C-alpha cells in the first residue's frame, strides 16, 4: 500500500523553495526528514501565507515619498529613545548599537525595520497558528531563512554606490533586560527600506534552483486547535514565550478558547 503524501513542492526559483504541507501534523516529519542536517536556518511563523516578509515600519510608511523615508525613520527612532526614558529596568545598560534600540522596540510594539525570527521551527509554528483570525488564503506560513553571509560579503566587496551596501543583516542583541529574546530563541533580520526579505533573496539569487536560501512552508489552517494543544504539551505557549504578565494573561485566554488546553 502506497503511503499518503504529506507535502508537495510548489516551486523552486531564485533561491526560494515553496512547499505545501497537507496538514500541520506533518510539520514534525518535514523537519525531521528534510531539515535536521541543516543547522543554519532560522524560522518565522505568519498567520497568512499571502503575507510577505515585510517589516512593520515598511508597512507604516507605505505611500510615503521614498525620498522622505530615511529622515522619517531617524525621527521615529529618536522619538522612541526619548519616550523610553524612565521606563526601562533600573539597571538597563546603555545601547551602543542602533539595532539594540530597534530590537527593544520590536518586542514593545514599536513599528521597526526588523523582522522577528527564531532558531526553533516549532516556536515559529506556534506563532503561525496562535492567532484565531482565519487567514484569507486558507493557509498559514512557516518561513525558513538560510545563511547569506557569503552573499553579503560579495555585495560588500562589489558595492560602489552611495550609501551603505544593500545587505540582509542578522541581528542578535545581547540584552539582559529582554527575557523574551531568550525564551523565544529570538533574533532579527533587517533589509534595506522598501523591500521584503523574499524580494532581497530573489534579486541576489537570480537563477538559483538548487540552494534553498528561503523556504516557504504553506500549512492548511485546518485543525488549528489540535496544533496549539500539541505545542502546549511541548511547553510552547504564550506563558513560556512571553515570561511576563502579558504572556501569563494570553496563556490563560488560550485556556478559555481551547478545550483541554
């Protein structure tokens, strides 16, 4: 008797591999069979597979004149720095890097140029399925991004234009006052303003059909509650990923929504 297929390839172009799982239940099998040899991928979950990998700040600036955006971004960050005075922990360290401020803002609800990622595919799966709002596409997404440091090095070596080279940056803040970073195994990426991560990969990996730089797993929305119940048994829930009162409250809310949570 032939085994029922658990996933299928939809496309593989310009460094991006699009896969469709027939159920969230096959996610563990996909990770175990396809991804265990590769430790360099980072992961991101999104509620709707139709969404691109676009930062919240890019969405907020949509429709604004492109030439004005750099100044708007600088003012936005400076305003957040002043608004944060007296609101961080008492012994919070001074930030030497601008990305540390962006990372703090990212986990505080600020519109930033960063995207959240995690080193755990199952944490990403949780974030994909956590929100009860149904995706318009009928599918939720888990994305995996591979290492791009060689491509970044090539871009730096050949960059001859004005301004900084158009890199895809990995950002791993060393912040002692942000426990969510630790509990979520979190890190961030940043790309030049005005483009998405998938656009960056498509531009810089044109013609690549063997190296999966970016993997897009489309997962049916069906049986969302079973998915969350299972992840809760693995100790992946809002209570563990957000070690604060917000996380505690959201975890209790899930218990109201999901029977036998």
